[in-house]
C-alpha cells in the first residue's frame, strides 16, 4: 500500500497534515525530524511531507533536513519551515522578513503550478500563514509560483523532480482549497488512494499477529469505542490468546458497568473478567485534587490491578493491549512526537509506571477517532458500541474537579445522566454533539430554594462538535433544551444549585475539563 512519511519539525499543525492525507485515503505516519532513518524508511514511503516549525533554518541548532529525504529521489512537499529547509538545502536563500506574516493572507499563483486546480489558478484566494522568515531566492531548477503581499516567493516547485514547497499551511481549514492542494501533491506523486477501513483493519490485525506471535495478551476495556475496537482487533488477530479485564473503578457513569459487561459479552465473545476495584480507587484518590496527579494515580492503579489479577489467574501474559489513539499521543507528547509540548497526560500514554511489566499492543495508536469508528464498523461491531459517547480513561475523576469523593461522584453521575437523557430525547446525542457531558466544579455559590438560602456546588455542561477531536467547537444547543436540563439538575440533584454551559472551543480549551 502506498504511504507518505511526514517529518515533524515541531509545528502545531503537524497532526493536521496527517489528517488531510488520511482523508485523501492515503496512509501516512508522522515522525520526528530526527527519527532514525531506518525507522522512517521501514514505512517504504512513496513521498515525503516536511511540516512547519517554530525555528529559523539559519540558527545554529535548528532542526535540519535529513539527507535521506532528497537522496531518495522521491516526491517532496515542504510546508512553511519545510519550504525554507528545502530552499536552503538545495542552494536557495532564506532570510528574516521585515514584516512577519501570521493569519489569513491573500495569495495568488503567478504561474502555472501542478499543485493548484485549474479553476483557481489565476485567481487570488486566502491562505493561512505563520512565518517570520521567507525564501528570497529559489534553488536552481525551481520556479517561484505564488506571491502574497509580504512574501514575493510564497510557493516554488521543481516539477521535473516533483519537489514542491509552499509557505502557507494547506492543512488548516482557514486555507481555501487546502485539501485540493494536498490532493494535487498526492496525485503528482503518483500515490494510489486505497487506504480504507477494511485495509486499516487488515493491516492492524497483521501487525498484532507479527508482534504477539503465540504469546498471551491482556486487554483493558472500558466500554468506550477505543478500547472496544482495540480489543476486537486483538481478538480477531489472536483469538483465545486474549483475556479482557473490565475494571470497575467507581468512576463510571450511571449504570455503565452493567451495560459495558453485557454489551461486551454479547458482541465480542472474548474472555472477560470483571473486577470490582471501587474501594481501591477511592482510597488511592482520597485528598487528591491536582489533575495530573489524578491521572498518574489512576494509570498506575490500573496496571497494578492488572498485574494482581493476572497473577491470581495464573496468567503469564507478556502483552497489554490498549485503546490509545492518535490525539492521546499528540496531547501527551508520547513516543513518536517528541517536538510537541505536553497538554496533559493520558493514563494510557504518559501515565503508566516506569516499571511496567507488559509490552504494549496499541493497534489504534496512529488513528483518529472517526477512523477508529470506521474500523469498528468494518469489524461488525454494533452502532451502540461504535457510536458510544467518548469517555476518558480516568473516568469521572477528571470531570469531578477537586477532590474525588463518592458523594461528589454521585452528584456528577446524576447530572450527567439528566443531560445525556435530554439530548437523546431531543435526537441530539449523535451527529449534533460528538461529545457531551457534565462537569462538577469545587465552587460553591449562594442560591435560593423555596424560602431558604443554599450554598452549593456548580455543574458545567459541555457539548462539542468535531470530526477528529484534534479541534472542536462548542455545540449550539437550543436554549429551551439547556433550560430544561438546568431546571432538572437543580431540582433533582441534591447539592447543586447552579448550572453553566461551556462555550469554549478547542483550542484554546481542551474538550475535557480537568
């Protein structure tokens, strides 16, 4: 299968490049710019894309263009910093600009370009810029093809050698025709658009078999789409070598543990061992309020419980399967993306103990959420599992801000159920909202109920729309729906007297509260 290797030079948009390539049905992987060459070339890429980055190419310690990229003779697309790297490496010149160029900019392709559809070739359109340096002379064999007000060479290409470079970011939604430009590079590179949910599943199964062999595997399942699809892939790959554990942490939504166990047994037919660990987690989280510490405690407790349960079953498993997906890796700056700043620790990426006794099997590590769902559907999983509302690995512990106590969890569970029930009744729990939930704040305020004064906690409602969970916007829910939910929560949930609705996008916020 044709593939593209994307070299990450630290751009905040690198994962979106991968997203756009995947949307074009071409497989790709994102590597740090200084990854070992044999690791990158093991992908057998048919082309390279060079991401943007925050550095200046002429700084002494700036990330450099690996020699194997140009030596390969394969097609290359350089984006922003990637364009400047190509220009410098091939004999062009890069210099600081008197005026930096950030945000939405009008750009015009001045000459014919293989990257631009014919219907826009001679018309200005808007692109997203983010640079302080610029190419001021192109290398031999290249032609300058586009200009903006502050950037005379906003694109260049050597069509004969299929080397293309653009100063703007086609991967972001703010760039008009960005997907078409990436699609044109894929076409010029001669790649076949054949990466489908079926091929994703087949490739994952093959990789699991190659990694695991005849060894036994344990899987952590939560009922969420990620862990369910991961377990389904492992089960298809190795069958009865897999044993699944469902850990009831006490941090699940209302009635969820029974639903998860029933759905899992009815649909996956894999060995499942439920474990009641509510007291273990409540004891471990007592008095803890800092969100990163919560995540690490929960991650370690999960692993220690797996180790304990495996010993008690006489299980000599070597591997642990997890539903880690690509946004988890990006936000945790996990292995494979060392250039990025850590946003938060995911319990299945950065929250695992250093002395982990298992080798990880993560078949979804480079997939986005919608791709995971597509694989789940391909595997024959029912819609109620594939389209289940996303739920974080650490559970309600990260939606219960402040100390996690049983009383506060019960308040949160009740409020969350009211919200999701009302969304379901309105037909808005799928499609209109990619994720919706309630958050309990450790903030008390004065209220009035009946003739009495109250001093109670606050619930925040959060609902977002998104395709890939890398970016998200708040859902424009009807006012009457929000009013109904607020009224029910205040009247039915003891200890809550105020309800708010979160209207923040991601970025700058994250989807989850911590």
